[in-house]
C-alpha cells in the first residue's frame, strides 16, 4: 500500500488514511486536547505523511512514525497554545530527543492499533457485532444486536464466541500481548 501511495494511487491513499485515522486521532484525544484540536492535528499529520512517506525506508515502521509524529504535534500544539496565552512555559520541543512518548502510552497505542487492524480483517457481521457489544457505551442488549443484524436472539452468544475466536487468532498473528 505504501508503494502504491508513493506512485500517486488515490485509492491507496484513501485506504492508508482510513487504516490509520483512528490511531492518529486517538493521540491528541489521549493527550487531553479537544476534538477540534485533534482534527487539526490529524490534518497536520496527514500532510506530513504525504510529504514524508516516500522517505520511509520500512513500511512496517509507519505506525510508530505516525504515533511519534502525532505526539510531537500535540506537544507543539500545547506549546503554541500556552505561548499565545502569554504564559512563559517551557514545554519540550518536538525536535528534542527528550520529547519521547511515554512508554505506557506508546504500548497502549500500539495495542489499540493491533485491535483495529485485526477488527478490519473480520467479516462485516463479526466486526459490527463486536463493535455493538464491546465498543459502544453502553453496550447494546442482545435483542437489539439480533434485530440489527437480522439474527435470532438465541444465536448471538454462539456467533459472538466465534467472532471473538477469529479476533483472538488475528491478534495472535499480529503479536498482540
């Protein structure tokens, strides 16, 4: 996909951004920025990706590059916000080596991306069911899930178990811990 993006394939660009949009957007949200600020940072990171993707030596390094770039943009965003408020706060520059992503945050972001990637490989029905049961707040009752998916309520538990098994296999293949 990276090679296709570098060759100007618009469909590949769309697929790449679709694959990583939640990862990029989650970092400013986890950093405590507003959704509007997160959207601005998403755009800035997307522009950096467009400019820097041809320089990427190893496509497998892309998720970590996106995490680091997003995190650095957040630091810069906060620094600029405090500076514009007239505060004399010395936040670490995103250029400095001391602006590392906290290890716990980096681990969590990588694990969340593993889950997103594994979910994208499931069938649409499994993906939708798992999202309704586990990623919505509050989770939907079985009766509602069954109605939306056109299934018998009694079959939800069995199908859920099969879908979770497929998700677990996909996560194990990706090295999820």
